[in-house]
C-alpha cells in the first residue's frame, strides 16, 4: 500500500507532466483549475490519468467539491484507501 506522501508525489508528477505545469506551482492550497488551466476537455484527460494511475473509476460529480490540490489529494487518497479495503 502506498503512503499518503507517495500518493501525493505520484499525483504531482503526473499532473506536472500531463498539464505541463512546474512542480513548484502544485501546492496544497493552490486552486486546481486555475493552476492547471483546466477546461472541460482537460477534466476528461484528468479523469483518464487518474483512472490509469490509480485503477478506480471516477464518477460524474466527484469533482464538484474539489477546489484546491489539497481537496484533490484527499479525494484520491480516500478512494485508494477505500479500494484497498474492498
């Protein structure tokens, strides 16, 4: 099982690569949408990258309450941990 720090590092690395953003800009309190310059198509890419990296399905509406990178980390960590319990 991955530790939370390992999961966050993995998230940061794929976000930096996929969305061509420097790792220095990816910090817990930063706005996810603004920092990554996400539009509706980018969200589809983001879902695919999450599903490929963490092997769980993202449901419509999962992003409704995600504003910051911290929210995003917590979402993925909780999904990874809940998947490990199944």
